[in-house]
C-alpha cells in the first residue's frame, strides 16, 4: 500500500513537471483579458473582405464582454500578392480613431509605432496576440524589431500569431513566413470562409440582416461605410471580385482569428454573430 502511494506521488510529480514544461515552452495558452493586447492586422489587398472584417472587429470590441480589451489595428499589412490596394483610411479613422497605424503609407514607421504600443503590455507581463487578417510579412518585421530592442524577450512564448487562410500564407514571402513560424507561437486555424470546420463561417452571400440586428448608431455608421466602400472597390480595376459581396452579402471571414483568440469559436455564421453581438 505504501509503495503504491509513493508510485502515485511520483506519477503526479512527473505529470506536473511535464505540464509545467509544456506551458513554459509554449507560453500563455489563453488570452488574458486584463493583461494582453490584440493586434488586428489587415492587408486590404486586393479583397474587400477586410473592410467588413474591420467593422465586425469593432462590433465585437464594443460588446460588454470585450469592451475592456486592449487592442490596436494596422492597415496595409500585405505580402507579395499582386493587385491594387483597397483604400481603408476613412473606415479605419471612424472605427479606430487614433488606435491604428498605416503600414501602406509607411511600413517602417508603422512597425515602430506598433512596437511602441505593445512594449508596455510586454513589460507588464502581458502577451501580444496577432489576428493575422492578411500576410505575415509585417509580423515578421515587428518580431525582428522587438528582438533587436528587447533581446531578453522570448518572442516564441510572448507573441502569438493566429492565421486562418492558406492563401494568406502562400502570398507571404517565404522568408517572412518561416521567420514568423520559428519566432512566434504561430497557430494555423481552419478557414473562416466555411461553416462547420471548427471556426465560425463569416462569408455569407445575400445577407443583409445586420441592418436590423445592429442597435448602436455608431456601429451602424461603421458598417454602412464598410459596405459602401466594399461595394465601390469590389472587383474594381482588376481587384479581386468577392462574390459574396457582389451578391449583397457579407464577408468578414478574417474575424475568425479574433474569435479564436477570445475563445468564441462556437459562433456558426454571420446571422449568429449579429444576433449575439449586434444588440
């Protein structure tokens, strides 16, 4: 009996050690609402879905469950894809005020601005969670700058990158993608364009229910501008033609990463999103 107790104690100690090692190796496994920050990064090239995703992100952040979360946005975090940019500045200004940087206008300045924003979070023991609504070239540059400035920082533990799109990875420069994967907690989740694959499906043709579900006047203005700009630039001058948008529907598939970060993957689709967060 005594030997059994000792064996159980040793087994418990071993499991505790392995669990502690896992946590140490991979850093914080869940988002801490009080300490962490979300970087919402949007490539805006050449698909207009980012415009809808901006509006959806702000809608989520306005909900009482998430309104205290620290976040910052970046426009123009594109990679090596061809095609024209979708100008989002009016929308970003309305949606984020002074909580965003313009990487399309000046990427190097934007990286430095973002570094300055996230350093207090890192210094206070919080982690950085990147909702990668685009490619990882900007993230790779940001990590390199952090490593130069904060050599003691273990970016593989403290910087979490969440990516949902195979195409986004394909048009990230290979060097940047490999660097991001090797120097962050890089997580690839199922695509947010589809329903029933483990993440919400937010690409919904012919959907206009948001107009009735949204009750907040500012959020309505943000959505009205987002859909207006998306309709204006969808397929224009060779840009990608998003069929869900051209049918009068929505595509905010890039919100899948934020939902994953916040642990709300159970939302099925656009209708469920607005019924839960639109009021």
